[in-house]
C-alpha cells in the first residue's frame, strides 16, 4: 500500500523519522537553500533525531557553519567545570557584522534613561536563542543546529530580512556537562529499532541524571544568584548586549503536549515587572507560535501552569532587563522513541516543535522590532520613575563584622550592573545604626532599580497562593547582611561616598607578625573555615575557643569571640618559620586578620591554656547519595566543600553502603531524602557508629528518617494535625478547587527569623542571635527535651519574605530549626532547614561549616536532677 508523501509525513509526525524524509519533515515547502552549506545530517553522518548529538560534535557543526559562511561567527564565552566550551554563534547579515560594535554601542543607549533616540527604524533588534539549560531535555539543542542551518543556508527573502533587521545569537547548549551526561545515557541504551516502552532503561536515567550541571545544580535557577561558572559567563555576555527577546527551551512529561507563553497570569507574575510585559508583549507573540504549531498539526496549551515570578529563571531575568523572556515546554521522548497517551513520541517530533517555535520567534520579533526596541527604552526610563515613586529611596547594608561576605555580595551586585557606594557618614534607619566605616548604600534611582528592589525588598502579600518555585529571593538576607530601606531624608543625609567598582574587591594587605608562642584569628569571617581547613591539611594542632577572651596583640588589646581559632607554635612538628610563612600566605589568600601573640595570659576571659580551648579534629566526612536522595541538596554540599573549603568529599551511593567502613570517617552527611534503600542492618550500623563517637549530620527529610529509625527521639517530629482531619469529615469541595485548596498548604520557599544560640558550637562566628533562614518544607519539629540541645528556634513573628499559609505560619513560632541529640559517645546534628540553599545562602553556610569542624566537639550537657 502506498501513501502520498504529505499523508505519510503527517502519519509519521509522532513517530521515528527515516533520514531520507528529514528535509521534508523539518522544512516542508522550503527548497531554496545554498547547497554549499552542509546540513546537520551531512556533517554528523546521521539524521537529526536518529541519535542524541554529543556536545563536541554540536560545537563542531557550528564552527563548520562559520567556516562556510560569513553570516556566522563563533565566540567562546567560557568553559564548564568539565572544561567543555560554552559557545555563542552570532548570525546576521555581513553588513551588520562589519558594524557590530557600533550596533552594540547604539543598542546600549536603550538602557540609558538619559539618552535620546529619535528613531528605531534603522536599529537592528537583538535576539538570543538559548537551548538546553536542563541537560536531559535535549531536543532543543538539535533544533538549534537546524535553526542555525536554516538561517545560514536559506535564500528566502524573509530569512534575508531577518538577518538584515536582527543580530541573532544562538547559544546551542546552556548546560554542556549535563547534556553530555544524558546524551551518553540515551545513545548507549538506544535499541535498533528504538524501544518505545516507558520502562526501558533508555527512558529512565540513573541518579543524578543529566538535568543538572557538574555539581548537580539547576542552572535555570542560577541567573540571579550566579553561583556557577556557566551562569557568570552567560550573564557577562548578556550585559554586553541586553537582548530584546530571549528564548528558554525545555521539555516536560511525555504525556503532555507543548506549552508556550503566556504563563499562568497574575499571582505567578513578578510584581516588579511592568504590566506591559505580560499584557502586551506575551500576547503579541502567542499568535505566531499558535500559527506555527497549527500548521504542523501539533497540540499545545498556554496560561495554565509555569510562572514568571522568580528572577533567577532564564525566561524571567530578561524581563527585568527590558527584554522579553520566553519559556517553551515540549513533551519529552526521554530518549529516541516513547509511548504516550497521544501515541509514540519520537525524538524528531520533539525537535521539530522546538524548531518551528524558534523560527516563529524570529519572525515575530523582526516583524515587531520597533515595539521591542521602544519597550526596552521605556523600561529603563520607567525604572527611574518607579524608583522616584517608591517608598524606599535606597538601601543601606553593612558587612556585619564580615568584610569577605560583604565583598561577595557586592560582587553579585556589580555583576548585575547595580551601582553601590560607600557610606559617606553614619546612617540611622529605624532602630539600626550603620557605621560609615563598614556600611554601603545602594540608591534606588538608577537604571537597574528593578534589580535593586529584587535584591533588597521583602514581600509577604501575594495575589496567588500556588507557586512553581521559591517565593522569596531577597539576596541581602541570603548573604546574612544587616540592611534597611532608606527614605528620602535618610538617603539625602547619607552622603554617598566613593562608588564601588571591581577594584574595591581586589585583595588587601593582611600582614602577619611572627610569633614563637601562638597565633589566633576570629571565626566571624566567612573565609575563616577555609583557613582552618588548610591548617588541618598541614597537620597543625589547632584549638577553638568555647568562651570569649581578649588578648594583647601587636595592634593593641583585641577581642576574640566564641569559635576563635588558636594555633600554638611550640607544640607543632612544623618549624615556627614555616608556620609563619603558611599563615602569611593564608591571611593574604583568604583576606583575614591573623594575630600574633607572645603570651598566653589574656586581658579578659580565658587564657590560652584553658580547657575551654578544645582541640579540633580534622574532618573526614562522607555523604550518602543515590536514588531517593535530593540531588540538589547533595550537590550544594559537594559544591560548598569544593569551592569554599577545598575539602575532598567522598560521595557514596546507598547501594554501596555495605562496602563502607564507617570507622574510616568521623562525619556522615545525609541531606534531604527518603533513604528507603537502607536496610535495618544498615541503620544499626549507623547507630553503632554514632554511639562510638561519630557525628551524623542530617538535613530536612533525613531528620524525619532519623527519628523514624530511632536515631532521634520520634516525638520531636510534629505529626499532621489529626483534629483538622476530623473537622474535615463529611465536608465536600468541588473537584476543580483541589489545587487552590491544597497547594497553599505547602511551604514552597520563604525566609524566616530564628533565635540562634551563638554560644553553641553550631552558632560560633555569629554576632547576633537573630538569624535569617530559608525554609521550603513542611517539616515541623518540637524543641528537644534537653534545653541545651536546641540551637535555633523560630521567633514569634518569624516571616521575613515569601508566601506561607496562615495555618503553617501559626505552627512555626517556637519550633526547632537546628538541634543536636546526644547518642552514646556521639551526636546527631539536625538541620530542619537547608543552610546551603542553591549555593547562595552565605548567611547560613557557617552553620554547616561549624557542624563539620566543631560537630565532633559537641557534648550535650546533662541535666542535674
């Protein structure tokens, strides 16, 4: 039986596509192509969709296009942790490329509220097509190759117009490390013919999967915090151009169809972004996407899910820069061919849907380019007006006693092009006093006002109660820095000092005097744990202060708080001259003050030979990973120890637990997870190890697991309210209201005040008792029965920023955030909240450092009857 070609192509739209039919499948009715430009199929040696393309081959194809055409130019903007190149292809008319720097400088005038632009007619629009930020959502990178070939090879007048009126950037792979992890998996398990059974191994990656980068982070959440090398490189490129339209292509569940913007309206939109972005621009482009999908017969939906609230998305950050970010979601084949409720979904089918929407984006943007250019100019002008009308005219923050943390925060502000100034005088705001010596001011009235508000403002009232991601992102709280908004009078009287630039962040001189007796440094600096780790790596004897003291130093009498680190000289195996040389290097490298002392007699407090100085044991941590364990939280710990401490961290799969000799380690880390793969004998092994002196560090879901397994008192966990369930009996609710009723009961991510015992080893290094923590779980824990065990509890008025239901907010005050439970000669350290959220909570990282370095020293005091 023979089918007409068009009927055959329609029939095969969901199925595996033979290579011979690919040209007509991806580009029906388009034949006017330059034969000198090789197709992806010709270059790769297989049809697009036949295999998943490795990152190096994908990059090579883009370089091939640049070799064959003067329309294409490649630049490497960075490298990943695994040293894969991050490339951006510039595709535009030769005349535009020859004048590219002038085009860039003219385009940047759109971001200057003071610049006057009389006409947008001759100005090219800037389009950035970004693909594959989640490595195991691979169809978009294949579409990127087809899009690049089409723009390069097509001789159609419409395409030539795109190149004349636009500068097009294509970043084919935003997450190269994750992509190659998934590519290898999909190709190595591919069947010939492909297997469509969803249970086949090809469609079910092993933990951690390819979604994440090298450190198991979601790069689509990192545009704001900029923790990773990929994001820093990408944002550096972004701010050179300020694109007008930015795409963000994804995949979702196989049984879905296709999603394009508008996203869910109102409550899930970012309130700082002008309504024009949502009401005009999104609706302007939607018909183009609909037409493209209608033409090939693909189903789609809009508005029902996803959000534009969190500024760290690749589809939201551009909205706060006067552009338009667009998210696309395609039902995934999770391999080469998979069964779905709509039939078999092929890899080629998923690629084609992303391809037609890539081309629709170009068409829509070019045809409406003046609207996008004018929108960007108006955006930055309205930012100044919005700043003038805002109640907070600026913000002040101090280093909180830790200049290194403040510098890290200022580096973040500068990367986002936010203007920061030294305080020219003392500032009083509310009940807080900010000294000019260590405070900084961020005026609101600047082009990046909306990013300023993003960094400093707190929001607790929302139009909606259902959220796709976090509802709090105030970065000044994530860094744990004291801050306050300023009114007009306060800002006017604050006398702005010198503007901060990158030179402010450069290394300072931190000379260390030589001592033959001892050295000491405070634990308050964020970088102090890295110094301690280096000292322990050199097998130096170090001690930490369990009581405060003051000492005569070369700089006079200085105070040293809880946790200060003592390095006695005489008892070391290393010669004193080498100790001094090492400490000089570490002080300069980590920018901290290390004081030389010549006498063990203190001015106040404990002397240096006191028993309240306890010897620190070198951490030998191990972390359990694998199925059932949060790959994000495991990655956060791994990245923290690598990047901040230079501390190697063994990561052992739960399936290999029987091979672990726990006595080789002194700390066991278990982040959020179910740990169902651990058997009763494994739990007994952990319990015996703790009782013999081990330190178990558990986080979130692992706290609950430990209580269920008898490693913690089970009554610490607050059960769900059974009374509320009784009251619900007999009630009826409409089926359609389930999401609106049940969704708000979850704590999706918000910031809270806790009261921290800063005399406890886990609280060492914190000046203030009030500590902001990030919470994104519904785990509620009673304070420990022993009053010395609970390190941090939620305050009476805990909410700082973000959404939480009234029901959950009422439960929080007085419940535990951190506690320690003694078990035999060891202890279980419990973090109810994640102190390392997304690698950016500098304000609570110290809690985790303390658990590593001081955990084995914690002996929970006994109560005297």
